[in-house]
C-alpha cells in the first residue's frame, strides 16, 4: 500500500531565508509521526505545506498520492487539519459543527452526530454560543470535535493541538488521536509536548 504522506527534499524559504528543510518524511495508514522542535524550527510551516496552504520552494509533497491542495474537495475529504481556525461570527458552536457534518455527508443524521460530539468534547453548556465568546481552550475543543462529525480521515494534521487545554482535555485529545489511528487514520502531530508525542505517536522527527 502506498504511504498516506511523503515529503521528498522539501525546503521552504521566506524572504530568501530557509525556514524548513530539507525534510524527508513517510507516513503510512494508521501511523503516528510527531514533529518536535523549538519555536521557529519550522513545525507550523511544515503543517501549512502538508495542508496544501503553501507550495514548497524545493522538493515534493504527496498526500494520498497527489499534491496537497486545500481547495480540492477530494483533499478535504481525505485530510483533517486541526489548527487555528477562522470562525463565522454569526454561527454558534453547534451550527459550525453541523455545517462540517453536512459537508461531509451526514445528511439527516448531522444533528445527532453533532450532539454526541458536543457532549464528548464537554461543550454542552456552550453549544449555543458563538465561538468568539469562548475561551481559547473551549475553541480548541470545538475544533477537536470536528474529527467526530466526519468520516475517518486518511490523514489528520495537528498543529500544537495541546495549546490552551487543561490536563483532562489533553487526555481527551490523546484518546481521540489514538482512536483515529485505530480506524486507520495517519497522524502528523506538530507539538511541544513530549508526553503527548510519546503517547499517541510511534515515530518522531526533530526540527532545529
């Protein structure tokens, strides 16, 4: 079986300064790869490249056998990206999640699916609020709930998902990542947390 993610000699530069690479990665279905490194090492840059938001200056990226394109419908079906999101100011938490569920084919089952996700991610008391009124930790949980309202992704790209989460929420995060891997989702995790990396990933690469 072909790998879910490969990067071959990927380099990214901003203003002529190299901020990433060269980096070679290979991630199989159900695998977990943690990307570690200090601030400025290129973790978030790698996430943007893999998520199809930037094209590398050198090298090649393949996600599910093709170049990543964030605007591609098939790519969005295959890839779940957890990072700082832009919210619609007039929609509630529940409505955001229902929109995602319907977009991934939930149909009439969207409301029930979202209800379970809201409860599991401890958002029941906040589901009818706008995300802008939530704490950063609750917004992070809302984004995390997105993985529960869609079919299993082939690749999950997580950019410091532990940010703003307390101990209980970090444990929930780890459980959801472990469950995703058991369903065959490959996980690329950019993180500052050794504990999270050791728990949910079986390989790691260090950027410096």
